[in-house]
């Protein structure tokens, strides 16, 4: 089943292999026909994670970067769409030299080629490859075929790990192994025989279940690894170490440990981080006001997973346990808006994250007005920054028709407007991979709050947007700054506003950024902006 935890499992496997002294990288394969993850609906697929080079990827790439403490490139991500595009482009340029191009073997060979390129680019000794989706799905067949071919080409260098769910039906109270047995059988029909089976389950797997799975899969029971629900995803590497999964995988790959002082220090640092997440001195609750939480009758927080994790990392660093409430922006519109706004008083701080489209916009603006007036620490990310500017223009500058041209094309006061180079792209219907994407430098204003937070003059952050704060002829910039809303970070040429902040005489912490700082937060390297926000929210 999907969502069983393959990404966290792959990340944790990578982490424990790092502890053995090897250089580890990761590759994510998504079976979708989308060329990248940029056009996928966040309520269906979760967060779009942007890499430094601007590639829009699945949220599991964020897990890899956070666990492995690295920055990956577009070579480490592929989809069905991108692979077919690669094959077709090669055929069009006579890369196959007139041969008939077939789905098999040419598509699986293209997959293998990109995997090898990714390993080489990252200079990896071991590459973890996660095939998304589930065993038996039509759209995963070609990727499984690529995996089978790799094993045939390099029998001693490839190991297979199956992650499968073991349910415990409430009416029975007994862990059931039959779904996993069927999954193994289906995988074997694809020509793939797992070397390790990791059983995800609400509780630890007992020896009897391990033996049942081992018997049906032709493995020794020691190769069946229990992965129960844990207090934190960051506990999983240590759990795998206790199951000796690192030793078993090295044995399968015919490798010996290279553990050295650096890898040992890496492990100690990880243990310290995990310990700090469990022993904080203070508690605060932060509200994230988003528009992608609702999915039917359920709540999906995956649309903002990097924001959530960034808060955890900064909380651990600052010795503060951060609790998070997810609030739907639409609840702050209409007849119940005022009552719901009053609920914000109980929060130590409020974050308004990014997003696209018109739904929930007025609710977010109402939230921003409330936290500004009531001096509740505020952090606006991308759209959150833009709407903070719209709110300020409407309610402080008196420009009642102020808006973003994304939501209102003929706004009398287009406080937020599309970047000039984006207009032609949208006219042509060029939406995929065409935003301002990836890492760009920002110069911080001397004496500003953010300059103190970052402790440097120039920073580099990852972007994903088409619209910017409109400072035509500096007219709006001057109006903002006269009333205490400063542009404290810009592009090196000074043209693009990247950060806004309220004068601290007006508000203790009110910052909006056009970029996505959450994408660079790491367990062992928390992001300074989130740390400053958490500390401001706790008044320490």
C-alpha cells in the first residue's frame, strides 16, 4: 500500500550505511506520467520539494536530504514521464542510430543509465533507490524490470528491500502476514527476490510472524526486520541498528564496514539530536494556517511537511518542544471568521505557508491582520509574505483594493504582480517547470532583524514562485517603509524584494520571505530563520 513509509525507510537505511563509513546517496522513482512533481495537486500528492538546481520533486527527496544531510540534484529524481521524454528525445536526435525503439529494453535501460549517472554525480559508494507506488501496479512494471536487469548485470552489487505492511485488524487483534506473503509472491513474479523484508506495523513483529514470512519468501527469519510505529521518524535509524540491518545489508552487498572517526561523529551527532527532541525544557504551540490540509474527511499535513520538520529541528536546537496545530485558511472567512480568529490568541506563533490559487486567500489575510495587530510572532513563506504585503497595504496604507494579480488581474493596486519574464510563459500555457525555481542569492539590509538572524550579508535560498512584491518606480516600497514595513532582503541588483519585516518597535517578530527556507532545514543544521521564529514565539 502507498504511504507505508518507504521514503523514511530508504532515508534511514541510507543513514545507517553512512554510519558504516560509506558515501551514500539516494534516488527516487515516481511512477507518474508527470514529468516532475511541480504540477501535482498537494492535497493528493503532498509537498513539492524543490532542489537547489530548481527541479520540482516528490517530498521523499526532502527526507533524503534531511536524513543524509546533503543536497541532491535533478539526476536523483525520475518519473515515468521524464524517462519516456528522455527516450523520445534520444530517438529524435538519432541517439539509437536508426534502431527500432522498444518499451523493453530501451525504457528500463534509460532508467538504469540515470541511476548510474546519479551515483556518479553524487560520488556515492552506495545509492539507495526507492521505487514509488506498490508492487503489482501496471505503472511500476518498467521500473521493476530495470531493477531486475540491474541485478542481472551486477549480481553482487544490488540488494532488494521490500517494505510491506502487516495489519492488526481491530476485530481480530492479531497481526496478519498474508498481505505481505502475497506482496512477495507478486514481486517474485516480476523476477525480483527480496534480500530483506521490512515489516511495517503498529506493533513489533514477533518471531512467529517473522518465520511465517521467511518460509513463504525463501529467506532466513533474521532477514525479516520489524519496523513498528515509533515515537519519531528519527528514531528509525537507531531501531534498524538494533536489528543489525546495517551489518546484514553490507553482507548482502559483500562489503565490510569502513567506520572511521568522521562516521562515528556523524552517528554521535544524530544520537544527540534525537535525544534533544525528547528532552526539551519548554513547550509552545504554533499554528500553521494552510489551504491544503483537507482531503475528504481526513487531514493531510504532508503538503507542508518541510515546514513541520523545520520547526522540529529548530525546537530541538533551542530546547523547545514545538506542538503544531493545522488550521484551514477557509475557516477564517465568512460568518464564523471572527470567532475563529479569536482562537489565535492561544498560539505562541503563526506561520502562513506557500500555495497557489484563490481558495482561502481572504482567510489568510484576516489571520495576518489579526496576528499583526495582536503582536503574535509571524512568519510568512512565499504566498504568506505576499499576503502580508496585501494586508498591510489594505489596512495600514488604506489601499482597499490592494491585491495580487494572481487572484485579481485588474486590481487597482497590484501590490503583488507577476514577474515580467513569466507573462509570456503563461500566455503560451508553459506551466511545468517554468517558475522562478531553485537557489538564488539574497542580500540582507544592514541593521535589519534578518541580518542579525543569519549573521551574514548574503544568503542563498530556494525559490518557487511566479509573483513578486510589486515595487514599480519604488512607489509601493516607499509607502511601506514610511509606515514601518521594511524590505530587508533583495536580489543582488536590488530589483526583487525577497524579505519583508515590520519594525520591531511595532511588532516583536513579523517576517515574510519570498523563498522557502524550510527546504534547507536539517536535523543537524536547523535553519536560523525558523530558530529565530521559535525563540521569539517562546519569549526566550
